[in-house]
C-alpha cells in the first residue's frame, strides 16, 4: 500500500462506503467485478490500484478484486473515481 493510501485512509473510506453507500458497492460488484448475482457486498480495503470487496451470492461470501482504470493519486482521487464508477455502473444497470 502506498503512502497515499495508509491503513487509516483505507479504513475511513471503507467505513464510509459500507455505512452510507452499500448499494454502490453492490453496483461495483455487478458492473466491474463480474458478479452479477451479488445481493449484498462490503468494501474491505482500497489502495491506489483497486479495491477488495466481498459479495454475497446464494448465501456464500466470495472475494472480489476490482482494479481501477488508473493509479489513484490520493484520497480525493479515490472519492472522485468511486463517484464516477457508480455513475457508470448505474448506466450499465439500465
């Protein structure tokens, strides 16, 4: 993990996403993780290259790694990238 993504930053982002944006995490698994039948998901960690999630599929928990389309520069880049990704996932879901 790079200096720009300390364990504290990863934890803060994951806590926020899990508490406030659970629907977005499920959309990430569908659109970018290829787990189209996930019914729930959690963000475990985020780093400059991607994010680690777990998805609930038929009562089982499976790991999902999603790579970003660029190396994130900092937490603000992560914020903007996650927003762009959920918008893209919503378009794909229609």
